[in-house]
C-alpha cells in the first residue's frame, strides 16, 4: 500500500479524534458552569485527554518533521507546550478564582497554537498538489474558519467572565 500525503497514520488519526474531542469538551466547559454530573465528568476528563493528545502530538511531530518546520512551527510548538504546562498546573492547583488568569493563559495559548497549527497544515495540504491535498486543504480551511469564529465569540464574551 502506498503512503499518500492524504493518508493519515494511526497516530495522526488518534490525534485528530482527541483534538476534536478536546475542542468540543472545551466548548462545553466554557459554555456551561453547572454543577451537573456531565459537567464534572467533562472537567475531570479534559486534563487527561489533553495530556494524551500532547504526547501524541510530540510523537507525530518527531515522525513528521517535514510537515511542521520553520519559525511558525517553533512558535506553534511553544504555544502548545505553554498550554500543556499551564493545563498541568491547573490540574494540580484546581480551577478556582485565584487561578483564573492561569485558565485564560491556558485557553489563549491553546487557541493561538491550534490556529497556527491549522495554518501550517493548511499550507502544507495546499502545497501537496494532489487531489487528497485539495480535500485536506478544504477541510483545514473550514476548521480554520470555525476556529476564527470561536475565537471572536470568546473575545466578545470574555469581559463578562473576568473576575470583578
């Protein structure tokens, strides 16, 4: 079987699934603050899925250095590493009002890192010049647009959520 550019490895598939789950999970956690069982389960699941996704991303980057290279990739890696470190910090100290700025740093670094990652992968998919690359490029463009819309919504909602 030929390894085409549009073919995803097992690591990439799991990374995609976990990444999409984390985005949906994050949106749910940001939208609802109810002390329900579903909210608590999502809040407890989020850090562990995030750590697994971070490990898979490191494995993916080590195996596919040619896909993610350059200064933008370095900034992306730095932002995602910062998001992971702050996320692990929040896992240990808990998410309470005194640590709300750490939460905003975690969310901001995650959004910026994911946005840059999508931009890099979109450029790589467009540069592939294959039919699969075009399809992947279109999927990346849609994901980038959704992420931009989400960032704009969060930006508009942020002042109401800041501690007084």
